[in-house]
């Protein structure tokens, strides 16, 4: 077993320069690339050179750019088995999720990085050199960090309140429970000063919670809870805005507000209470500190100009994220193209990027009626009569996940936030007040995911993470319906002339065959893109998978995940963004 590697910041020494130039003489036929990179690195203040050591023995160097979380070089002292892997493990342990940039001619390094778990996501030219950007497979990253300490430890302890709500849920009881929670966190004056601009960010994702004139809890934030919160805020706040950007049927946030009675909240004080569709709001572009996957995001002006943001998510499961709580709630805080790009570049990481830019001062999880099974939309309501609140979204989500019977670190959004130092998950760092976790815990049914294929529609799962598995399941379920062209069988069992093979995950044992119709899911399979149909994303958006797989059934009308025109428009906009990079 290779001895673990320790990284320490160093300087660009003559020894490093010599080894770098020697290495590139055999790669680009001269070493001019290495000389140019040396001059560039030495002139850039933000570049870090890590010296790698095994014990007291020098092992190699890593050139790293924190502002883009990119490895620009990895050189070893000796080409020993397992050494480069050990150095890369150390980089991930210290910097969390990383990308890499390498010379296209360097096929040896390219093949090694593929084997480790990196995938090519962009090819470009800079200063006359052809380069390739490689992103680490999320499935590989999750395995690498499992059971490891966070790259950046959160230094503080946090307080989380669990408040029981009377099952009758009268307006007075809801308001009283909210006041108890807020008082336990230091009182309203801790969060809102006289005359401040407050934004409430609920979770109003889809219309599935109100069908045939009947309300089904657990899909969206209960409007009665928002009303009670407004009653508490209005005596102090200058104005209160309820703001949301629906993730499904994104052009219809306003209709969803009406659907659930949110529009009537304005009647409480028409001059000071307003509703804003964040999908149609003005935007400001902001740089993500030490950006990963995306270096900047466009943030709605309503959130940027708020003095106080209060996040009010719903307590529910998620078919890909395990749970959908306060970290996931901010996916609704960005514009449609940003939502689409989050899936394209990496959903879990980009949720964390948003939290660097949009920072709720208070989080209150609506656990009145929660949702289990195939959440966050199609699950089963589950009565809990709870409010869970705090000031740190990671601590609140970790506590809520435990109440649901889940290990919080099995939820990618919580894990990513924890590993990157946004908050604690350790029980000893979270002071729980009010009811105890043990007192209110109810085991939630997790979403069941089935990615099995059909007779001539095979699925090869090579260790994919829950993201690709969950979104693929969502689409495959729609193929387990009767085939109008072949009575008596389902669409997924259609007797295709050429067998269909769907690949996901970083480690598929079966090689794609040119005699089959090959479909490759996500970044993990991006290196196979030219061998068939590639469905981009991390994980690919449900509409991307739907469109890709239903193209195999030209005679069948494709189900719509969202407004088709809007999705096509977003896809074109994304392609334009990629051209500009």
C-alpha cells in the first residue's frame, strides 16, 4: 500500500523547473510550453505550488489555482506505482472537488487522469497551445471523500431548534410556534432591524400539491406558515417580499402563487407585502469565491438587495439528493438559465456555489406535512407537525435529515456543503434545543430507484451516483408503459433492430459496441461522447434524458417535464454560453 502523501506550500524552485521542462521535452517536442507556464505561474499571485512528500521524502509537485479550483500541473519525482494517485488523493483531501487543465498532446497524463476518474469537459486553445479541461467524476469524488474529514473544517458550533406544532395548526398556534423557535434563536431583533427589507424564500416547486380542489401537503411550503411568519415580521420590517422561481414549468411561478393562495398574502399589507417571480427578476453576476465547476453565477436583484433572507423549505425526500431541504431550496433562487447550467456543470456543487452568494440569515424548515417516497414532488405526504430552525443551513439540514432517519452525509448537497466548510454535521457541534431528535424521529421511506433495462434496451450502471441514477429512473419509469406499436409489451421492451445500450457511472465493465445504439449519461461518460449519443450534465436534467431516450421512439409523443419551448430555448442559450468560453 502506498504511503499517504502530505502537501505543503512551496516555491517555484530550480529543481521543479528542471523536472517540468524535462517532462515536456518528451511531450511537446521542446519544452516551450513548460517555460511559458513557468513565467505565467511566477507572475500570478494566486497560483499555489504544493510540494508533495511521503514522510520526509519529496514525492512531487502540484500547481493549483484556488480561484478556479484547477490543477494546472502534477509532476512526480519518480514514476512509482500509485504515487500520482496518492498525490491526487491528497489534493482532493485538502481542496475538495477539483478540476484539471492539461496539454492536449499529453496523452500519457490524459489516460492516467481518465483512469483516476477525471473526464474531458472542454477543449480550447490558449497562447497557441491546445488544452483540455477535465472535471472529476462526482461518483469518484464521493468515494474518495467517504469517511474523510472535511477539506475545510467549520470552526463553530451551531444551534438548531426543533419546535413541535399542535396538530390542530390554528393560525394562533402556528404563529406561537414560530415565535418560540425565533425566540430560542435570540429573538426577532437578532435577525430583523426596524425598517429592513426582508425576503422570504419558500419552496413552491410545482402544482402537484393541489389537485382537484384538494390540498396535499409536503410539496410546497404551507402558505399558512408563510402568513404566520408575515404577521411576525410586518411590525418590524419595512417591506417583506415572498420570492420564488419555480423549477418545473418555470414560466408559471405566478400561477403557482395563485394556485396555493400565496397571492392573497399581499392583502395583509398591499403597500409592504409583495410577491416576486425570481425566474423573471433582474440579475447581477457575481464571482463565486474559489469557484468550483462554475466561477460566477447570476443572482436575482431581489435577493441581492435584501437586508434579510429567510429560507423556508419543506421537509421532504428527493429521488436524487436523498433529501430536499434548505441547501436544495436555493435552486429556486436563481434564473432559469442558471438552473439549467447547474445541471450541466454539476448540480450539487452549484448549490454550494449559490450559498456562497445568497446567504439566508434564518432557516425554518416546514415540517408540518412532510413528504416521503419519491419526493420532492411525487412522494407521499407524511404528517410531522414540526418546525426545525437555525441560522446555519448545513446544521439545520443535518438535524432534519436525522429526524427523517437518514445519515445526513448520504445526501450530496449536505455532504458537499460540509466538506467545503459551510457548516457542521457532527452532533457534538450542533446544539439541539426544544424537542430532542430522538423524541420526534420518524423513519421516512426513501425513494426507490430502478435503472434496470429491457430486452433490447440495456442499462450498464458503472458505479453511478444517485444523481444520474435518480434522473434516469424518472425517465425509465415512463418507458415502462404499453408500447402502442407492439401490443402486449412495454416501450422499454421494444424489439429494436439495433440493441440499445445506456451507460452511466465512471466504471462500466462493458465496452461500447459500434454495432449498437449507445447512449452515454453525464460527465462520467463524456469520454465516450463520440461513440454514440451523449446526454450532457451532472446529473443530466430530466428533460435532457427524456429528449435523448425518446428520440429512440420517434412514433411516441414525448412526455413533457416542463414547458417544451422554454427547455429548447434554455438549451440553445446554454450552447451560446459554451461557445463564448
